[in-house]
C-alpha cells in the first residue's frame, strides 16, 4: 500500500501554495486553509506548501518541477510595488490611520511573502505554468503584470458611487456567511461554470463570499474582467490568450472565495459552479505536466564516477581553483604551478561538443589560464564597464536584482551539468 501511494504521488502534478504566517503561543506558525488543499487533492494534484520563511524566495528552484501555482489569502501587498508610496493621493492621513485600525491584521505588510509570491507569479507568466489566484492571489497576479490596487475599496471607490451601488466587501463578524452580488460577464469561463444558475437570470448575477478591503484598481492590460460588483470593482479576471485547461493553459484571478461559498448547515456548495475554478485549474496542471514531460529532455542525475574518473575530476577542479586564486589575488604564476594550470587549459581546449564559435572562445579562455598576466590586462580594459554595471545595479530594485541573480544561478547549474557530462566522456 505504501509503495502504491509513493508511486501515485510521483506521477501527480505538483501545485505550489505559499503559506501564511500567524502567531500561536508567542511563536510564528505557517498555515494554509484546508479548503484549498482538499480541492487540489480531490481533483488529482498534490499540494506542495512553500513555507513563508526568510530567504525561501531564493530557493524556489528547489521546488521544481512546478506544474501549477495556487496563491490565496494574506496581508496587503507592499504598495511600493505598484505605487510610489502608501498614499496615492486620494487618502487623507486620517483615512490611512483609520484603515490601519480597522484592518490591523491585513495592513501589516509581509515583504517576504510578497517576494515569494511575486516571483512565483512571474515564473508562471514566463513559462505559462497554470496559475490560480484567490483573494490576495488575484491581486499578486495583477501587480506582477503591472496593474495597481485600491489601498482601501471603501475609502477610495465607495465614495465615487451612489449609495445604492456601494458594497460591503468584508464582514469581520460574519466571515463565512457574508455574501454580496457580482455580475458575471458573458463569454467568460465564469459564465460557463455557473451557467446552471445564470440561465434563469437576465442580469447574470450570483452571490459571492468575500473578505478583503483592497482590490484591483487598474487591471493589467493582458487581462479581461469576468465579474464585477455593483460598485464597479473587478471581482474576477483571466488571460483569454492563455486559457485552455485541456492544453495546460490557465492564468486567472478571483477576488472572491468560491471555496468558502457553502451552506451554513452543511458542506454543500451554494452553486454547482463553485469548485469549477479548482477543477479546471488542476486539469490544466495535469495537462501541463504531460506537455513538459513529452517536450523536455530529461536531465540525468549527477553521475557517480569510478576511482579513475574521480581522480581526473579533482585534478581539473584543482586547476580551475588555482586559476581563480591567481585572478583574485593578482599575483603571477609560480613555475611550480604551471603544469597544474595546463590541465585546466587542455580540458577547455579539447572541447568538441559545442559550436566552432564557442570552441574558439574556450580555446581563448584556455590560453588565459596559461598566461594570467595577459588575462589581467584584458580585465583592466573592462573596469569601466564593471563600474557602470555596478551603478546601474545600485538603482535596481531588490526584485530585479533577485531575478538577475536567479538567472546566473540557473546558468551555473547548466554549466555544472555540462561539466559533469564532459568529465564522464573523458
């Protein structure tokens, strides 16, 4: 039974979900709502919880393979990620103070969670990995694509609409049973999912559960609205160009909570369409997993070398390490070390797998290993470029620098794989 379960988990798609942090017994604990987890498992995927701990945004590649990302509720997103400061100009200091008092649990910015979730959202957008954003998760998706948010819907949006169109988007005293009206737009996935309910209604309205004081202000250009509340707030959106669950395509955000829309006296959903977002999302994750499995070249695990090859590997690594030390220190080559440097240079020059252009470059690098002084002269020529690059990087945001670092880490991993393959061919 255990073996069968292990085999099953190996073939199911992996859906990443970032935890939320709270305090219990004077200590931080991470948690994810079970409704989300239950639905992911029910429809055939494995939820993988990404803990909200410091530094985890630099380790996301360790969670590969990623077949889907579900981001859900949490604190307000740092406004500096989409506005110049907390106040976009529409709120008075008294408004800001009142917002922080009324929504104390949400206005405590969690920058680490922001970093983790924005990087995951951008990863999904780059690779077309299925993404479902619920509540805050929809806001993260919009911000990741260049959209903005209302700092407080009641203070910024409600003031602009007639009283009869104003909507209570949150009720701290009646979280589960709170509902408000949204209008579903025609021709959208949401209309398809709730068609049994909407077929008898001319106004295409349903009642949804929500728990938020912020929301989409300017929707990112790539998205199309799926539902709006009477005050005009966008309650759901998707990218029509990347929506085809059968082909592994799904990028969507829902401000309301379909997973919580259940009858108070049972666990039954308000509407048959409530779980459809999760069902179609997991369907897309399954298709995405199959697609990348068919299209990708499997990278073998690191090879275990026999004694002779391992000895050769260590000699070559020693050669490169010595060259690095010479470069870092600026000292010349000691005659006794020339033979050790020759090993690394010969390894680079012996390349026969890459293109002629790459081979010529490697031969050039091999030569610089032998002649460190010439190498240093070339480095000096690039000092001005390096200084300019440093000045540019100093102006980059933490998010931009993190993305840049991740790129070079990926290149380092690729280089390591190619190096191991070459060593095996010696």
